[in-house]
């Protein structure tokens, strides 16, 4: 099979974000665009000759075609073997597990996570390193640098591989191993959780609804929830992955998973509800008539992890992204374990997990995970919640209220302003940064600002420094306003506003979060002027 060397003009717009390169699908489908970025990955990591990789994606539009291209390029560049999910399907946490299980040299994951899919929607490509986690900044910077100078790529002139049949095949001199995308991941989950106790809970009449959002976790949830754990058929809804996610936005939050929220807050709602996103790394958890914020979920899971066999000996520490509420910090303090605050992006948790400093990590953006892989893991979080519910024999509401009673409640919300003109968004953030030095001591909305900064992070393991990770404005009572620009969109900029207020008084734990946070919302507008400057009268999404 001949190797073709194709000449190209370097692309100047292939800078990876916090989770790889995300663009409109048509951008990746354009001549040479996907190929150029893949060759930049191969070159940026020092070549792939003789190496082994994992490959798969969330099944969105162009997933299968892109996988065939990547396989032919890996063969042309001298890779020894690629392990690929059947039909090119792999959830992001399952891909991370396969990388670690097989001790490969990394993997390529095809997904734009929670972004919509389809020919006119979004696509993404990211490289995960041998530890199973997203490439750190020094690696993505090397890939980006290579992309700006790349003038050719190599690809095997060969027929497509049969990705529907399990087993080994040969592509040129490279082995392609097509594997069951669910099996190894399901085996891992069985080592972490008390499946017997969870199965008994379902047998006793416990009712659950899992919305897979026509995304990748459908087959995983069916195999585990309805298969291994014996939940009734129909527990998993929207369980067939579709290239366009059924025309919906595969983002598990109260806005995009409204049907699930409506069911959970209905007169005869199930005991427990959950949803996962496009590539399976995010989760939303809901009890009957009560929503669990991702920040609270992280704190509750950290406090109760010892109830699951895989964490029975305790956890080493808890890590959270800076915008995530401080609820988990209070758990870590009581447990006497490490507590870490990192920039947004799962790659920042990797060093802490590898060094054994943290066991459970979480982000307010519906991502939670542990040291079992090096990605956030939506289904893992759902299974840990089920294990906690089975062990405690209480409802979600009872567990949440008991937690708040013990630790206090961190009222918390995120307001997203999407598709903002990038120049306007950057100017708004720069103007806010210009105020920071003068903010401490200022009175605003009846509160006094104690501190204000632009968050910078020094990694406690390797000493690397990340700057300009989000503006923090902290009041004297510990309440916080955080603003940052998201790196996960493909159109314009998304301004994320995070609001947090700590309430130790149990008599005040039943307030609607938006009402409890009203002074913080007003203060944020006074300081940053998002509404007045963008012309938006409300956020696109509130979570």
C-alpha cells in the first residue's frame, strides 16, 4: 500500500483549547484541515514510529470518516498498533481507561463534548497522553507550533478498515485492534462499586431515569444500569447514539435536559435522575423534587466516597477548579485531607492524581471524576451516587439536607452569556482586570470587597505556572464573584459568570439560589456591566 505525501499551506487557526481543537464540522471536513492537525499531533509529540494509540469518539457526525483518515495517517507515519472502539465509538472516560489499561503511548479522542453535533454544528479532536489525561499545555503548544509551519502530511492510500467487526486487522504494516467500547470500562466500574447493594436497591422498587441524550453513554448505561444492575428496561431513555444527538444539545444541565427535570419534579417522579453529555464525561444528578448542583455533588461524593468499595480506605484529597464552589474544601478540612484549587480544564488535575495528592476531582461545569481514569467521568459519578444511596438508605433530598446541616450551604450559580463578540468580551475582561487593584475595601450592594485578583496557579507537582485563569472578587464574608471566558465554544466568546454565597444558618437553606444570590448578581453587573455592554437582558443559560 503506497504512502502519499500531500503538500499543504500551513493553517494558522489550529490552536487547541482546554479540550483539544474544536471547530465547526465543515471546517474539519475541508480539504487537508483534519489531516494537517493530525499530522501536527504526530509531529508535536515527537513522531509515532513504533508506537501504540487508542482512537475513538462520541459518534457525532463525521466521527467515522475522521477515524478512517486518522488510522491511515497513523499507518503512514509508522505506528505499530491502534486500538479503536467498534464503529469508532468510545466515551472519553472509556478511552482514558483503555490508554491506561493497555499502557499505550496516548490516544486521539474525537468529540466536541457537550456541544451540538451535525454537519452544520461542532466537531473536535484532542490528544490524550500516556497517563490517559488531556495533553498538558506544553504538549498542546508544541502541536500548535507545528501546525503553523506544517507543509505536508502523510497518509496511506488504502481502503477503509472494517470497524464493525471485533478483532485484529492489518492496515499496511500497522495492526488495527477493534474492541468492544463498553466491556473494559464496565469491568472497571465493577471493581469500584457495590453492585450487589445497588442491584438490591433496584429490586426493592427504587426508580431511576437516566437520559443519555442520544449521545455516547447510551450503550454504557444500558449495559450497566439495565444489565449488570438490573434496573427495569426503559430506565435509560434516549439511549441510541445519533450523529446529531437527535437535534438536541447534549449538555446535561437543567436547561438542555428539561424533559428529565420536568419528570423529576412531577407528582410521581422517580427517586433518582441523571444525564450525561456528548462524550460521556459530564453528569447531572437530580433527586425527586431537588436538583443537585455540580459543586454540591462533588462535596457530597467526597464526604461519602468511603461507602463504595473502591474508596473504602479513604481518599487522599479533593481537587476542584477555581470557579467551582468551596463546598468541597469544607469536606476536605473536616476529613483532614488535601484540598486543591486549579484552573478550569481537567488536564490540571492530572498531576495531582498521578502524584497521589488527590483522589476525587470536580468542576462546576458538570464534571466529576476520580483517579480510576484521567478524565472526568459522567457515568462513574452516577454509579457513586447510586452506591451512596444504597448504603445510606436515604433520599437525595435527605442526603443533601444532612450535608448542608453539617457543613453549611454554598449557594452557587453560573450564568452563561454565549456567542458574544470576541473583541467585546476580551475588552470587558481587560477593563475588569484594570479595576482589580482598587477594589479591596470598596462597598458594593451592602458588601465589602476583601480581595480581587486574576487567578494564577502554580502546579504543586511540577512547578508549572498558569496565569490569567479568571477574575476573582471575594467579599469579606467569603462570597465570591468569578468571571472568565470559556474555551469550549466554536462561535464568538462565552462569558461565564460564577456566583457564590456561603450560608451556615440551616434556617436559610431553603431559599431559591437565584434569590439568595441576588446581591451578588447585582454587584457583578455593577462591576463588569455584562448586560449593559452586551445588550443581553439575561444569560443564555443559568445553572
